[in-house]
């Protein structure tokens, strides 16, 4: 299995993102069946797990995580498809530390989330380049760990004090991407630009969505909003400048998140695509047309498209 991601000979590259598998020790059999069909149908070059990869409220131990990964890593590894992950809030509910979880993920040879950066918030941050035929980075995928809820953003101060009455409805209790993670991204972005000789286009993924995703609901016509949009957006307790940093840097062309099981919203704000990824599991509550995964198609010539693929649309699947 290749550990270096490369564009295909025809100049294309496909990414499949699945979020909120969120199964516990008793896995609903429809989840691995439908996920396998999705991998077979989309034939991606790379797969990203977008957080809440396991329900840590129910699955607590290292052995339970290993059993879970043996089921859900199998479709990618049998097909020789590399994959990576970010954590979501329910991954942090396990009784084992995020660092121990990451080491268990790394036991799988197809997992590219290795040598994860230290000294910044979160455990599962990653930056993976995709190389062009000239051997230089032509694309990048950044993964950001948005951690758990009720974060202690300043020592000894609970973020609950920031949740004032009357705040916008999408400002919630969740943690988010922090300043040191954004500085890490900017450093790598600049390094890749130096290596490539030009800014390197990129996709950014995380579990909890950025603040600006709410704008897709507030101004649907201006943002060309589509997809299932009925669920309330749930961003972090602070707007830490995720979108602003990437907008100013100018290389990220799409920010994708999970977290909302009943939303596949997608649109554009400031020239950057913003989207959600539905729900890949069957134990979590969702809507039938919101269970599935999101595909990103990228070309060396600058092409980019994304679309949510519900399990319901797959041949031979009737996940009632």
C-alpha cells in the first residue's frame, strides 16, 4: 500500500470522507455493510474519517477500539486505499487517552495518521500532501482535531462563562480549532509553497464546523446553498479565525466538517466551499438521506467538485 499520495496518471484524485460512524461495541450491521458498498462504489484514492469514529460513551477500552477498527478499516485496507482520521467529541469520551487511541489506529498499515504533531492542541491533527507527476506537492489535506466540549481555553477559566444569553443560536458548547493549530497550518502551508514554487491548493477537514458555516443558512441564495439544511448548525464556543486564516492564506478551497448527523449542507462563501458530511453510522440518530459520505474530486488542472452520496443511492442497498 502506497504511503505517499499521488495524483492518478490522468491528473485526477478522489477523496472520500465519512463522519460520525459512532457505533459502540454492538455494531449495527448496516453500518459496515453500507460503508463497504460506499467505498466500492466511489473507488477513492484516499479516505478520511471525520470524527466521532466510535461512540466513546459506550465503547471504553483499547480492546473495544481494536475490534471496532478491525471492522471499519477493513474495506479500505482490503482495497489498498490509504486513510487518515481526526477525532470528534465522542472519541474523547473513551476511557483511554486520545494518544493511546492514536497509537491503536497506527497499528493499521493503511493509516497515514502517523508522527502526529506535538505541542499543539488536539491529538489527531495531520497534514498530508498529494504529489504531482513532477514529484512536487500539488495538493494538501489538513486535518484538525476539534477536541471535546466545555473547553478550558484559559487556565482556570471555564468556557461556560462565554455562553451568554442571546448569543447566536449556532454558538454552542464545543471546543474548536485553536490558535496554535492555525499557526501550525500556516507554517506547513508556507513550507509546501516553498517546495512547490507556488501556493498549494488544499482541503481542510475537522469535526466541529467553523462559525461561518452558519452563513450558508443565513444567505442561501448568495452562498448557492444546497443539501439537507434543516438541522441547527453547532459551531464552537469561540470563533477562533479558522475561516479568516484560511481565507487570508488563500490555499484552502474547501472546509469540510462532520458533527451534525442530519445535515449535508454545502455552499460557497468568499470563494471557499463549506460543507457537512452527514452520518456514516446507524446507531446515531439521522435521516435516511443523510447517511452516507462525501466525495471530493480534484484535478491537477485546478478542478474541484464535491457531493454527498447517500447510502440510499447505492446499488443493492436499502438501509431502512
